[in-house]
């Protein structure tokens, strides 16, 4: 059965979402566009513009500098799972990331709310042809990355 977003990859869907403008700028700066256009399936925990703006002053500008491309790639890859996880499939536990370090998912069995490390999923199950996007309210940082 064809998806309603047939042909629209994670990148296409994010580019057309009003809350992912900074994320798209970061994806382009990290040269991850092609990576996120793969067949998938992938899951992206996508920080909203507000989440990026909540980083300490100057952090985003530093991350977007060409000389910090590797660090930006690490940070963004930590938001990507090499499998599709919808909120209906989410369970409490660790999940692998494209960065090679796991994320901790916590699912509130009563409300169905999903936490990813310290970030909360605020818009779930945004479907794309190669996976799913979940908007999160914080930029999720690997423990070994200091900004």
C-alpha cells in the first residue's frame, strides 16, 4: 500500500515543516542530506527551531562553522536511529543510533508520552517514505560531547 508521502524522504518532509528550519540548515552544514535520503527505514528525533535556540548563546553558530562539521555530524547522527520506531512501537530501553552510541527511550505507559534521554517528543509519527520523524523539545547531546 503506497504511503501518503510516497517519494518524500525525511529530508523533504523536514524541509517542508515550519519548525525544522534550523535543523535543515544544520543537516546541510553537516553534509548529511544524502545520508537522510537513503532507503531507510530511519527514525529521526528532530529538534525544533525552539530547541536549537535554547542552546547556550553562540553554540549553534559554533556548530554551524565549517571547521566544526565533524562535531555537528556527531550531534545530528545521535538523533538518528537506523530503524523505524513509531510511538506505537516505542518501548522503554536503549536504542542504537547512527552515531554508534545508544539513546535511552522512556515511555510513560499511562500517557504514552515518549522521552528521548532528556528530550520530550512533542510531535510524533511524522511519516516520510524512508522512515519517521519525531519532533523533540531539546537538542540531544551524546555524553562525550561538550558544547
